[in-house]
C-alpha cells in the first residue's frame, strides 16, 4: 500500500510537470493536451479522461493554471487552460528540480545525461 | 453516437457536486469523450469498439469519480453550521455577507443612489464641521508642550482681561517663580520703505524672550538677543517666512542685510519658520524699539499682551496665586497707577478659541441632527425594502438561518451603504469645509490649521459605521423577526403592523429634529435682523474709512505731524464727491478700543482705583459732521481749539447722565489722566462703540472726544503712524478710493493708505460671527426640512399603495374624493403633528443653550415658534396631500381586482 502511494505521488509530480510544460507556450484544451502527450512521447505516455481532468482541476485549484470557456466561430465552446504567473514560477522550479534529479540518477546509474 | 453527457453524469452522480460545477465538468468531459470516440473510429475501429474503449477510458473501475472526488471535495462549499463560532467561520461568513451585500445593493441602483446621497449629505456636512472643530478646538497648538503656555492679563473693575503696563511686565518677569520665562508683544504697523513705493506692513513688537517662551527656533539666523531688546540698541528685525519669500525672493543671504522700517535702518537677525502662526505680522522688532513714553509709564496700557511658560510641576492655580501676590505688592508700591489692578492667567489656547467654542459646539449639535434625520430617512427606505424582501428572509428562516445571521447580513448591507455614503461624502466635506471657511468670520482663530487630516478621516469612518448600524438596526430586527409562515402566506400585500409603527416613529423623529433646527435658524435670523436695525448712533451709509501712514519726513516733529494731517484732510475734503473728512484715532465698532481714566471736578488726580474710565476719541473738528453724530448741547470743537487755547472736551449723553445727572455738563471741568484738567464744551449722542449687541451691557460706556490739535507734543510722535481717516461721500464710497489714495500719497508719494473699508463693511464685520452661525443653521434647517418632507412623502406614498385595496372598497361604497383625501392626509398629519409637538418641546429646552448668540429675541420666542409650526405644517400637509390625491385616482374596479 505504501509503495503504491509513493508510486502514485511520484507519477503525479512528473505528470504535473508535463501538463505545465505543455501550457507554457499557449493555452490548450484538455483533448489537445492528451493528444500532445501521446504524440510527443510517441505513445509511451497516455492520459485518459479519468486521470487528466482531475489533475487539471487540481492545478487550477492551486492557481497554477486557469481554465476559461472560449467560443471560436463555427466550433462549440471549449475550455482552454493557460498558465498563470504563479504556475510559471512553479514550472521553472519544478523543471530545475527535475533536471537535478535526472542528473543525479544519471550519475548514480551511469546513464549519460543527454 | 451515445449521449456522452448522460454517461458522464452517471459517473459523477455519487459526488454530489454543486449543479453549476457538475454541468461544467460534464460538458468538458463529454466533449473529450466525443473527440476520442471520433478519433478511434477514424483510425479504423468499429463504432461499437470505439465506444467501448472510450467508456473504459472515462471511468473504468470508477476511476474518474475517485480522482474527481479527491479534487472536488475540498472545493465543496462548507456546510454552514449556525452557532459555530470559530474565527475562520466568522471571517468566511463576513466575506459572504459582504459579497452578497454588494450584489444586493447593485441590484437596486435607484434605492442605493438615493440612500447613499442622503447619507453623503449627512456624513459630508458632519465631516466638514468636525474638521473645523478639530482644527480650531481639538488640535493642540503647534508649540512644544502647549498646555504650559499661559496668557497673563491685568484685571480691573471694568475689564477681566486688560492689557499690561510694560513696567508691570518687567516686575512680573523679575519677581515670579512660577514661569520658566515670560514674553510680551504688541501688534503695530510699520512703514516699510523697500525698493519701490512705501507701504504699510503688519508688524509686531516682541520681547527677546518671546520666541524661547513659545519654544520656536527661527528658520534662518537667530532670535533677538537680550542686548538687542534694550532702549537705544541698534534696530534688529526678524521676518515672517512669507514676507521673506515674497519681498526678498527667499534670499538665503538675507541675514545681516538692512531694511528701512519707520525711517529707521534695521538689520535682519532671522527668518521665522514657515508654520509660525503666532500672529499675522510680517516683521518683528524688539519691544524696546517702541520709542514711546507710553511704554515707560506704569499708568499707560498700550495694548501689551504677556505670555508665560509654566515651570514643570507648577499648576495654573499656583501661578495665579503667586501672580496675584506680586500684583498686590505692586499696587502697594505704586498706588497711583496700580491700585485696584489684579491679574488673571488663562491657558493660551482657551484664550484663543474659548469664545468661539459655544458657537462651534452649537453647530456640531445642529449638524448631528441633520445626520440623524438622514439616518431616519434611510432607515425608512430600508424598512420599505425589507417588506419587499420579506419573502427572502422568510425563505432563509424556513431553511434554518437563525436571526443573528439575518441581522448580520442586513447590518453588513447598511454599513456598506454608509461607507459608500462616506466615500461620496468626503468630497462634499472638503467642499463644505472651504464653504464654511469662506463664510467664517475673518477672525476665526486658527483657521489656517483647518483641513482634512487623519483624525477627520477616522471620525468620518467612525461616524459612517455607527450610522450604518444605527439606521440598519430597526430594519434588520424587523427583517429577522419576520414569521416565515406569515410572509409566505400574505401574498402581494406588504408585511404587518410593526413596520408601520417604526416608520411613523422615524418620520416623527425627523419632523421633531427639523423643528429644532428651524427654530434655531429662525431665532438667529431674527437676531441678525434686529441687530441690523439697531441705531449705532451715527449714519453708517456713505462713509469711507482708511488708515494712513504719514511720510517719514514729517514724523520727526510734532508740529510737522499736525501740519501734515491738516494738509492731508484739506486735500481729501477737496476731492469732488467728498462732503467732509476727519481723522479719528478710534473707529466705532472696530476691533480696537481706547479708554482714558478721568475724574470729575477740579481736584487733584485721585488714586488709580478711584478713577473712572471713558472711551476716548481723539478726533479732528469735522468728525461729528462726517459720522453725523448729533450734537445735543453746546458745541463740538473747532480748529481754533488748539495748543494755544484752553483744553476742551466733548462728552456723550451717557457720560452726561452718569457724571452730571443733575447739572448741565457744558462748562463743567473734569480731570483726564496725562492731559490734566479740561472743560466740557458740548454733549453729543452716544455711539455703540462695543458692538451693536454688547454696547448696552458693557461696563465702560461713557465717551469723551478730545481735539486732536490739543494733544501735547510729547504724545504726538507715537501712535499716530496709522490713524484712520473717515470721509463722508456723496457717491458710493469705494468709487473714490483711487482719488483718495492719490491725494493722501502727497507730493512725495510717500504716504500709503491701507485697510480701506466702508463703515457698512465694518458693521457687517462686527456681525460676522453671528451671521456665520445663522448661515450654517439656515443651511442645516433647510436640509432638515427637505429630508423631513421627503420622509413624510415617502411613507405616505407607500401607505397609499398599501391601502389601494381598502381605498378602492371605500370608493366603491360611495366615499367621496374629499373623504378619501381627508383620510390619507389625517393619517400623515397625525404623525407629523406628534413630531412637531415633540420637536417644539425639545426646541424650548435646547435653544436656551444658544441664548448668548441671540439678540433682542428670547429663546422661547412665540413668533418664531408659530412661524416654524406653520412652515413645517404646510410642508407636511403638502407632502401628505400629493400621495392623497393619487389615492383618489384609484379606480375601485382595478383596486378590487388586484387581489
């Protein structure tokens, strides 16, 4: 049980980093985010509705991202998420932490950091 | 295509989300599902397969619900548990109340605007008056430890505050142990010969000790040294900051430079700080520079004032006791001058502002009434609204909200209203303050210190919060007490009788307070009106007065001064439009006074305490002609009454009755201090020297006229620098000012004129304080009348609407229009009548407080009370009649159908 929960937190942490990174450049809607993750990971990572949206809502509640309904002509309205300035700060620090972490793992395991 | 929304809603069912939140999530997720399903189909999956995969992804094993629950649950609104008193809950609740309050007020902009405007008027007016009171009465004087600064006066049988003889001041200063030091000062005008035309500048003679006593250090340079404050010392001078700025362009090297004052070269020793508000003088000179016999004689009291700083630990009473014993010793030592003279110490601030305190407090009371009336009006508006909101409260109560919560919500709303009113009220207050200052008597003490400071803002905040609670309380409790069943049952008609009672009470209070204010204003109007009609003893119309500074060239010799004045009067009298011209050392009803001690008969001068005092006028021969003061007996003096003829004097009728009740005063002899024996040659009418109102009650009323040409040489050079000239003109007096200026300036153009005023302006100035009070009371009373009328009108209009049904039935049963109007008007007038009666009783009690401000009218003046009753009654009648008229327009059929 304990193991699983660590695993979960761990995943959750890196997933948050993924979502924030994807929203860095421009606002996107949920489906777009899930497609991008799938494409860029070449199918290795997949976020389904059940995990993606609760995570978005959580990030929104923390004030890191903000969702807004946007209606573009000829389309149904969609909820677009954009990074808040607070989210931008969190992203920067998470990214740094991640790099440090990866580098440390690399040094220990002997896998060269790209 | 399946209904994805339905699918997702099923998943979320167990979460019990707020409906709007649920709808949002459903929409977003359904879209995602739809996109996903399409994508799967596009990539070749069969429709059924694509659907299965999508459903799996959405919520296999209830994953979605679990994940969402973790996120959304913390977001759910906290259940409101009443009676729980944690601070956090209170703050959350307050936030809710505020948000809700804002929304409610925004929803009814008309109500909000009217209520805020009424409150803004009340709060603004109160803030304006408070900022005056704060600046004048409350703020301590701007000197270190100002409570230890005391004014020290001489006292006599006639005056509780008489100016001090310089030798007495010197003895006081030497002998006392109560004060760290004393200083003395006396205002005077100086003839300043700068680079351009000569001009008269306001100045002040001060002892070297005055600045240290005040605790003021100069902005530049230094104060006067003791050796500069000695007879015969070279003249030193200090400049006021403004004078240094304007006349010397703030020259930083001004120290040590020299300027010419009264034809004497004076060296600048220092510049006073910018905020030095001790006097309005522009230049200061050591008192010993006042080259005057009067300064050296113990008999003379040339307007010196004395200021002392109490030693730490010494009480005012102890200082008074010590000073009194010093005075007793002096009167034994110098009985001729000091017998009967006492001393009085008064806190400097009390002396400055004490006389205006009753006026300002009266205004505070009056403006407070205006605020209460505004509150009552808003309370009525809120009551009417709370009836309309009865269902809202009933539903809240039915859902379990307790009374406290509802009261709090309503109070939050009213405090919000009041704070909104305060926000609008502040600009009104600033504007009102400048209006008050513009209308204030010119001599309102400390008027430069009036402004909006943190204390004023704090006051406004406190007043508005208090106001909010005050006017919100009754409606709030009424709202909270609403019985859910009644309110929900009652249908279209308003709530029950409690509210109507409260409404009536509020209207009665408004009317009552309006009565008080109207009576106050009415009494002030009557006083001013009566004062204007008081005969001052001379003809005030078409008289121009101006002060003159003689050329420094003539100031050297007494004969030169006499000649200069005679020539000057001749030139002025020759101006076309000038009927006659005279000089006088004392203007009636002016700011100054001058008394001379005298004794009847031909004997030698008795001791000081047996001398009598008379107001003395040093005038030229044409004075009664200019002022049109009637000569009752004998003659006035002429140009031939000069140094070569026997000394003569003219007395007024009060003097004649007082000293010679059984004899003809003409031909009698009296003794005058300093001048010696004089023969009375005539009697003239009495002039109201001490003011139109207070002359009758003043202690020194005897008046004596002394010929200017008989003033002995040794007194000629002093005190004539700025003697007023009075002219009787045919055209409007001020139209001749330029001609007068040219003629007085003389061939060398070195005799400036200043303080040019008409006699009517002087009279008007003497009434300034009363007029100020009257003006503000009129404004307050008018506001009160308007608000009360609006209040009555509002309540009656509402009552008529409420009674539409009843009035319809009455009309259907045959009631005439007259009867219906009468019915409605009677209801309104009953309330107004109760208010008026209560108000009249209260006015009788309260206006007694303003008895000192009244003239010729008693506080319980029946005419004023009757006028106010009629005025307010008329306004109330009108305010009832208009809604009553509307009531008759009710069509019975329509009225009955609206059930």
